[in-house]
C-alpha cells in the first residue's frame, strides 16, 4: 500500500512541510512534497509522530465502511421528508415562526401532544411531512457544516417586513449559498402597520433573490408568526419546492445521520438528539457517533413518546452512548463492534494529536496543493473596517483567478472577524482576510483549533500581492 505524503500528513493533522522535514531528517533522499511513500516508510514516519501503523493505512471512511459491513447497501429508495433550517436577523421572528408551526401542527389532545425539545421536530402538512431544525440561525447550521455534516435541504429566510435586510440577513444568505442550499423567503410581521413587503422583495432582489412573480426563481411568502396568517401557505411552498428535489432515502438500510446536540443528564447519562438521514434506527442498534460507541438503550420521538425505531428524516432522542458526541458529528449504525472500537480509538488519538499541533491549511500550502491537483478553488472570507475597502478587495482578489485556480469570495462583511466567520471558513475551507480589523472574542482561539488561517492587512496591495504570490508558489513562509 502506498500513500501520498500529503495525504499522510493530512491524516495526522500535520503540515505536509513538517512531515517532509521529518523524512529528510530521517535520512530519506530524493523526496519532495508530492512524493508517494511505501507502507514501510509511511509506518516508520507515522511512528515518529506517535501514530500507530494500522491507523495510517486506513482512512476514517474506510474504517466506517468496514465497521458497518453490508449494512450500508443502497436499494429500495423511498421519498423522504425535507429538512428545513430557519435563518434570519435577530428579532425578525425565527423563534416565533418555529413555535407557531409546531403548535399549529400538533393537534391538541393528540396522544403525547406535549412537544419535547430534541433539536428538531416533524410536522404533518397537507402536502406531506416536513422536519424543522429547532435551533434557528446560521451559527448552528455552519457549525454543523464545519464538522462535515449537511443536514438541511431548504433554508427559510425570515425577514421582518417592517425592518428590511440587515447584516445577519446577508450572512444567512451567504451561508446558505456556500452550502448550496435553496432559500425560501418568509416575509414576516406582515400584520404590523409599518409592514412593506414589496420593499423587502426589492432589497432581496438586489442580493440576487428575485421573487418568482417578478420573473425570478425565489419563493416569497408573506406571513405573520404572531397571528399565524399564511403560515400554512409557507409550509405548502416548502413542500412544493422540495418535491422538485426528489429527496430520497432507504428505510431498509442501517441508520446514519447527524448529531444535532448532546449533553450529559444526571439520571439518564449521555443524551444525544440525532436526526436520522438514511436507514432506520432501532433500539438495540450499535451506534457510532464521533468518539462515542454504544448500544441504544432507548429512543424517544419529538412528542416525548418512547419508540422502537426511527426512519429517514426523523429526529429522535437517543440514550445509551457511553461518551459525549459533538453537535455535527455524523453517526452510523455499525455491525462490527471490534472494527468500530478501533475507529473510535483512532479518532480519540487524532483528537489528542490535533490538540498538540494545529494545522494551517492556509496560503503557504496553497501552491503545493495546487500542484498536487488538490485545489482548484481558493475560498476567501473578507472582513474590513469600511465597505469601500471590502468592494476593492473583492474586485482585486477575484481578478486573480486563473484557469487553474478560481478565487471565490464566499462571505464579506464590515467589522471584526467573528467566530461565525471562522466557522464559515472552516466549513468552506476558506482563508480569512482581515483588512484593518482583528479577530474578536473567541475568533482567534477557534481559528487556531479549527486550523483556519487568518491573514491581516492594512494595505490592499499587500493583501492582493500575497494571495498572488501564494498562487504562484512564491510566498515566503512565516515562521
Ligand atoms: P428571533 O430573534 O428571530 O428568533 O425573533 P423572535 O421570534 O424572538 O421575535 C422577536 C420579536 O418579534 C418578539 O417580540 C415577537 O413577539 C415579535 N414577532 C415575531 N413575529 C411577529 C409577527 O409576525 N408579528 C408581530 N407583530 N410581531 C412578531
């Protein structure tokens, strides 16, 4: 078995250049950043960094496939319910809308009619079931994406009709676009005397969200979360939009999905609220989630009812895991306990190693990765002190695109670099360019632990020049 040096470095969460240095120190000649190593060399090299042999040879994905066994077969696809995240500016009514939808669609007097918060809920509409993630906003959405999970089919963008497009409205649009998730606009607070729904349509058109009835392809629905007006129309539109997407899953498969949230409960131990994305999750199944592996003791649905199983697009509360998984961790039902345990051990080790060495998948590595054919796109998040310099930077940097590498600006904003910017950069493997601004709050710490590069500049030319140099392999590394 051969392995590329860069791939090996990646598996150990180390910089390719550091791994190369070690190889040279070990006396290996004729190697460069693009070398492929035989398994003996790879093993020796890995052990220098404190890794065990078998963990280097197999990728996490390979190990998951082995642990799952035949259970992952994809046949008998059936339609599944869409999964929706509600986003928008603070106070525009996200929480009110989620509450309204939930209340209106859980019939009073229904057995177990009291809803329980388990991270998401499923409602029945005339056009079929829809699942809503319970944590509104793009923070949770992006944090999840940063961990490799994509759990949203449609974003409902809430904009208050008496307010208009605000900074978090823009952010939400950028986050949804970066994830390539379609947007439906809910123009909320339509009951208010100051409501100007056409004004909202106008503003959003300027951001590329053209209403259908104006010749565009974005669905807009005027609603009031307060009175409930038109909320049913919104649900119908979500159903319509997602019908075209032909969302499918296989109820017969072993379950897989995503952890929405997890916490430790004094009496019940680890509680994991998960969303089943494919397959059917059963009580008694062996579940692998992040670094947790355990047999499911009990399942509870979003109405607080104990259930024996949960099919595709169903949120469910899981008891029985011995360790705490993280929100955004993907979960799998596995057949081979021994192989799954090996994977968990490898992951725990990787977490410990990562805590020691932080990766910078940044500008410095760009050229090597370009040459290795690993990068065709350079994603950037640009933050600046004033709008004028944002525009200038976006223009100058996107113009650097070549046939080989396309420069994408996935998010811009005025103000300090926030934790949110970092999470978006993590999710989109982007580099953050700060112009006359600095990381705020926990942003720098999160960037360090997630391996996101933040570059700060105060002269536009310098920013452009460095990105250009990085793209041509001329950037001098910073030590
Ligand atoms: P969030 O921050 O986006 O989750 O917004 P909330 O749901 O907390 O709503 C913010 C405020 O707007 C609250 O005082 C709500 O009662 C109010 N609100 C939400 N939706 C409506 C609506 O449709 N009409 C009116 N008049 N007020 C609303």
